[in-house]
């Protein structure tokens, strides 16, 4: 395999070829990941898919699959149920199955966040075999600082180990959250969560972009990149923002902080299909090809 990634020792010898192919496919043989996030149908419910400033295209769940099949992405991350309903029309899309999810209806002021697994890795592997879908990896969210973090940490550890046993790669969403967490975007706390992902053995960790009290955000992210070690760090994209500003942020995360890509959802899928595909391609060019912000923006505008 390319020297951009080290195959972990919990991948059996007879599955190393599968793991390395999955990683090469997802990262376009660069070691960097462009994760198209489509798990918000549960996490944020319909608030992310319907309303002011959101394209009418986004109200239809198939919009996510149309984007994923037309754009250049690393993986499309979503729940297994959506893959079962739409995957037969989009069999070539590179998928990552999200193993756990929760809605945002129960607030942290009411109860610390708790997100239990819906499926096991074995379930995903059986589904992959029977469906023939191009499933490359699995993902799981851990809320560090929640009083329920113990059960999520155990499920995450098992998910990483079992995924590697089957040659799949892993992404852990690591979000400090709960009554014990005063500021979930504190750079030191984000770095701590990234270090936990490293101890869980994940291939990638997805964290929120830290927000220091003063100073540059990309520079502050460096602490988390270093803390993650050989677990490669990517940042959540967050809510929709102006296109060029978003592209500049992604560029800074990679080139200043040393991040290994991005996880972008709302900034892509809340746009009409043609614009969403062009924007996804711009993000991928920044991630895989390391183009400049101006070059990525030209891809988004179609040269206009």
C-alpha cells in the first residue's frame, strides 16, 4: 500500500488486501478523506433538509444519493436503512455505514447525550455480502464527557476491532458533550477527544473545528492533529456558510493544521443538485489534489 497510511496490526493478514483497497478507494490513494456526511436525517432531523435557504431538492432523501453518485467523493456516510432503500439504484457509490445515531430532540440540559449502536459490524458485513454494495467502512459517534461515555467507548472499541477484522476502515465522530463539558469547541478538549480516538485504534477521527478564545483556529487545530497521532483527523463542516470562505477554511485545516481531509454535509446537500455536485467536486479537489482555494472555487463556479 501507499506509504500515506499504515495498516493497523488488528487487520488479519488475509484481510490486509481488502483493508488497503478500501483505504485507497476512499482516499483516492492520497491518505486524505473527503467524507460526504448524510447522517443528519437522524441527527438533525428535517431541520437540515427543509426550510429557508435550503434547496427544495434536499427534501427528498434520494437527493443525497444523486449527489454521491454524480460527484467525486471519498465515501458517503449514512445509516444502513437508507442504503437498503436506495442502494439498488446506486450500487457503485463508495459507502460508509454509520453504526449509531440519535436525534437532537433530547437536549444536553435534560440528559447527557447517549447514542447506542443500531447495528453491529457483523450486520454490516452480512448486508454488504447480500446487497453487493460498495461498503468500505463504518462510523460511530462517541460523546466524551457524557455520563454514558463508558458504553459508547466500549461499542466504539468493538466496532473498530471488528471492522478491521473484516478489512473495513473506521471513522469515529468524537464530540465532547454533556453537563460536564463547559465548552465543546475548546481546542485542548477537542485534542483530548482526538487522542481518545487514537487509543480506540480508529483510522480517522472526525472532530468539531476548535474555537480558541483568541488566535487562529487552524493553528489551534494542530494540537488535535498531533494528539490523534496515526489516527488521521478530519473536521466536521458545520452549518452552511459562504462558499469561498468555506473552501478557505478547509484549505487552512489541511495546510496550516495538517488535517487529513474533511467531513462535509449541509454545505453540499442543502444546494440544488447541479450546484451541490460542483461544490462537492471543489471540496474533493482541495482534499485529494491539494489545489488552491481559487482553483477550487473555479470548479464550483464552472469557470464562470
